[in-house]
C-alpha cells in the first residue's frame, strides 16, 4: 500500500527513529560515494506553487543521488493554473510518475492529491504544515544533543506552519515545546486539538517566559509566504519577539539556536545570534537533504 507524508503524524514514533537510523547511514555513506541508486527507474515530480531554495534543491539532489529522476513543475506552468482539477491531474500523473512532492497554499490540496493518486505524496509545505522541515529539525536536535529525551524546545514568533509541525512532532516524540507568540498569532486551535499530550505544550505571550531552561530556541519568519500584505503590521506586532542578545541574556550555555530559513535578518533574529556559536542553522539546512533521502527510502520500502 502506498504511504503519503502529508503531516508528521503520518509516521509513528518508531518509524521516525527508523528514518533517523537510515539518515545516519546515508549521511555517512555520502562522504564516500554520493550515488546510492535505490530509486533507479523511478520518476518523482515536484509541484511547487510557492518559491523554495532548500526544499526544492535538497529533494532534487536527494532523488538524483538515489538514482531517480525528478521533474520540477512550477504551479503556474501546469494546467492546474487554467482550472484543471486536482483529481484529474492526480489521475493523469499516476499514469506517468511514481511520486509527487507538493508545495502549495491549502493543506486540502495535498490531501486531495493523495486521495486521487496511486503514488506517495509528500507535503513540501502548506500554509498549515511543514512536516519535511521538522523531520530534519528533530534529527538535528537528536544529532546535536545525542537524545530527544528531556529536551525543552522554545519557539518564539509566529504560530505558523513550521510552529504547527513542531508542536505535532514534539507531541509524537514526547518532547516539551513552549511557544511564545503574540495573542493574534497563536498556533491554530485545529492543530492544538490534535495534541495528545497536552502537558507537553505550553503557550504564552511573554517572549522571555521560556528562555532560561531551553535546550533549543527556534524562530521563523514573521511574514510567511502568502502573508506579504500584512508585513508592516506584523513587523510592529512581533517587534518584542526578536531573538537577540538581550532576549537571550539568561539562556543555558549549550542551547542551540534553530531557524528553518530563509531568515529575515534584523527582523525575527539578529545577525550575532544566527551567526553566533550556538546557531546550528546551516547543519539544520543540510539535514533536509539527508532526512528527505531517508524519507524517500522509507516510503519506497528501500533500506
Ligand atoms: N526551509 C525551507 O523550506 O526553505 P525553502 O523555502 O527555501 O524551501
Ligand atoms: N513559515 C515560512 C516557512 C518557510 C520555509 C513560510 O511559510 O513562508
């Protein structure tokens, strides 16, 4: 049966650890030989209606190094932009390709693709979720801290797609996550309702509230793709949520700073933090490649 990856909870906790094991193997293997052709003969499409640097390039390189063929389809150049339905598109693509990685606005669109296609569908970001991102994020924490046990994550900023996937992932993996965000930009109730271990998720409007004992301090842009019209208003509301030296005065020495990138330097984070000794943002970005390779191997039952 085909497996989709539309949300982090499409995997079990054990499966996530299995993917981490595959990730470690592939990351080591790549140092010796980049080509590991377990997806030979498979074609995987990337259908993107929003911009991307990391997700697109890491998936294209992952597919190439696993011996497969990737086909980039920008949203505007497919017939979907002229009104062809997702159902018809999914049924047609099912006759040609073996998988589809989708970046779009509505979560319902990726769900619809998954419903009508006979291949694995991977969510490469919607307005609601960014599961591929947090797979790499939890792997990065695991790699840097050696464990996910007794880890405390503090997320500061917008209760957006990345924040939602971090909450659901933390819930699944049994990690405490604390969110500091303005009243108007709290995580969605729809997401919070899905949390099983309510005691693991705390939310507060005070940006300083969860700094002291944090092992991970995470932020994301205040203006996600699609929010551009609200940029000026958001900039004012989020001002006190900037991750800067003053906010981080009382941190543990060995906390790690994370950001999914792209960063708006000088907005949600100051240069001296993102470029500082606690920052792991480029290792985190690199891990997108390794975890997505492992995810593909897992979904196609290779390794
Ligand atoms: N973090 C992330 O998804 O980056 P891109 O938008 O560049 O793909
Ligand atoms: N929250 C951001 C993440 C970008 C990777 C956005 O949706 O634009």
